[in-house]
C-alpha cells in the first residue's frame, strides 16, 4: 500500500512537471512580439511657408514653423502652394515629422457687410 501511494505520488508529480514544462515551452516557442513602431498620427493646420518635392514648411499662427518630410506615400489633395491654408496629417519617425496626407483647404469666403 505504501509503495502504491508513493508510486502514484511520483507519477502525479512527473505528470504535473511535464505539463508545466510543456506550457513553458509552448509559450516560449512563440517569438516575443516586437513592439510595433508608433503608427499614431497627428494633425495640424496652418499656412504653407515653403514647399518642394521632399519637404513642406508650415506656419501656425503665433507658433514656430513645422517642417514635414514628403515622400511617395504622402497623399496630396488640392493646390498646395506657398501661402495656401492646409491641414497636414503626419506620423513621427524618430525626431522627424513625416506627412501622410496634405489637404489644401478651400479659401474662406469674404465676409460681406450687412446693410
């Protein structure tokens, strides 16, 4: 009886440790998911100070200039020229702001005086 109980306890401990090892191996067999690059986007509105094929400098009222990188994936909508009002969606890549979309805003209609 004593040997039987000892044998059952030993088998139970081996089975339990085998499951624990299997779970540890199973969870560690998956590579740790790399922290994805920040894909958060930001947006800003302002007036174009300068623009060329690879960059856009935007001036916000009362703020300092913001420089954005433009690339082949940047979506451009409307006529983007110096002096035009635009809204820019961008993402951060390191310390650089990369524009994902630039939209020229329609000029606001002039206010007419009421009579």
